[in-house]
C-alpha cells in the first residue's frame, strides 16, 4: 500500500499513532484535535468498529474512495468530492519571502485559530489541532488573518492543511506565502508535501497547482453521525 492510500488510517497507525483512539479496525483522533477518523476498510466490520468508537450520537469525518452510500445506523451530515494533491518537484520553494511577517502559532493562539477556521471553513479544526505539527500565521493590527499548517503525517509525507485567509484579506498572497513556509519545513525533514481540497474549489486548486501540486487521488469526504440502527 502506498503511504497516501487510506491516508488517515495510515497516519493513525504510523507517525501519528500517539493520537489514535482505537476500537477494532477503526481509529480516530481525539475530537479536540480533529474530527478525522478511519477504518481499515469501508466494510461492515469497519463501520461497526467506528460505531463503537464514536458512540451513540458521535461523529467522525472519513475519506472514502467512492461516494457514501446510506448505511443503517449512520446519518450523513455533510461531505463533498475530494481531491488529494502531492508536490513532487519542489515547486513553491522560490515564492517571495517579502511582505508581512510570518509568526509561528501554538497553543496560546488556539482561540484565534479556531475563530478563523470557523469563519473560513478550511476543514475540521479543533482546539488542539495545532498539536499536529508546525503552524504559521500572518497578523494585521495584531489580529490573525491568515494561517496554514501541518495535519496528517505518514512515512515520507506531511499534509499541508488549514490554509485559510479572512475574507477581508483575500488577494494579498498570504496563503501562498504561508504554504511556502510550511512546505519548506516539510522538505527540510526530507519529506514531500501533500494536501486535500474540495474538487469544486477551483480558486484553491489553481493556487496549489502554481505551487507545484498535482492531482494524485480523487475520492470523497463524509461527516457521519452514529444513530440507532
């Protein structure tokens, strides 16, 4: 299996195993870290393990090869077609370093990070998401207006995630600048950057392609809630 196949599962069984909450053939991150969860395979055993893991009324966000099909005991909350992209060629490393100052973000910045993610909706983001890796941001008059960081980690690869900018500051190149910094950090460890994006987010995909990312997988993202069977 390639490291980026069933990537949430692989992250939680390799480099990010310390975060894993497990039941049978299902794994998930603590809710405060992210809603992401996975099973070894999307079969009856996988869904049963995930049901036991999240508990009654619990939710999990999973990546699937095919669109989610209704299954007893589960409610489909939200989702979208998903694109995985990988940067193999070093693109983005020459992006301009001029412009506003980049600052590293940590636990003390969590309330602002959650606020920005809630506004811009780059994907599941919790009060402890910053624990997953290196996060950076740009401030304007002291307020956090753009950020990017690391999320999933598997052997040889680290995901660039939570790329978002306040609507009042779009078009200033902040996302590219922050992504370049995160990608530089990833490559400094001898790893390759990858990311996930909604397939219909043309603006983001165009940016990622300019930074050297290329499509590697198409699938689906689904947020599921456990209900009575």
